C-alpha cells in the first residue's frame, strides 16, 4: 500500500540546510535556545528558525517564504507566520560562523572552502518538500559536485529531533 500524500509540494530555496543536521542540536544549545532536549519557548524556536536562515545567507535577509524548512527543523507548524524582523546578536553570528567552519574542516574534501563558498555550493539549493503520512520527504536539487557527499563525515538523513513533529527523509543524489 502506498503512503498517501497529505499536502501539495512545497518548493524551497534553502534545501541544503539539512546538511547541517549533525550540528544543529549543539548549535541551538550554544545559542542558548534549547534546554532539556527542547526549545526554551516558542519565541526561542522561532529565533532558531530565523537564525538558520542567517546561516544560509550570511546576512539579515529574512522572507517568510524562505522559512518553511527552517520551521519544520525547529518544530514549528509550517502555517505559523514568523516575523521577518530579525537581527542576530554578535554572539549568534560568531557561533554560526564557527559551526560552518567546523563542518568545512571535518569534511576533508572541502576543507579549503570559505564559509561563503560553502553556503553557495551546499546550503542555497532548490528543493521540493512533500508531507507524507508519517514524515516529510525532501528532494534536493542535484549538482555535479554532489559526488563529494559520499565522503562527508556525517549523516543528512533522516533528520529527526525531539522537538520535531515528523522526521525528514532526505533524497539528495
């Protein structure tokens, strides 16, 4: 029996965000947004979603339509509207850059990349989200250098955190 599709397809521009999967719990914790395996509050979850977009673009450019995957990753219902007014603190900016540098340095084949190059190559990707009965499915746009994914030292699928309602099954390659 095939699983029923619950919703329409949602096209996103930041599908590569799932590549941060192995680093997100620590990232949110270092930013002071989580405690006891969950977000401290709804405001903290929304700030986390906004902060993820800062990680993707490297600047304070937030648009509601760019936050769909971010909301799912932070356990926020997709239909929830998050304020576009957001400015990360200096500490959050520093922690964001440190996370990107950690990912780059641990992935041997891209260790000479800049944070900006990593964002452009891996985070800013088109994708298609589909809600299934018990999970989200994310298909990520493929690029020729995605062969490097075979050599990454971390997992990108499934994406599942205690605060998420449904896990994300990632199809990338």
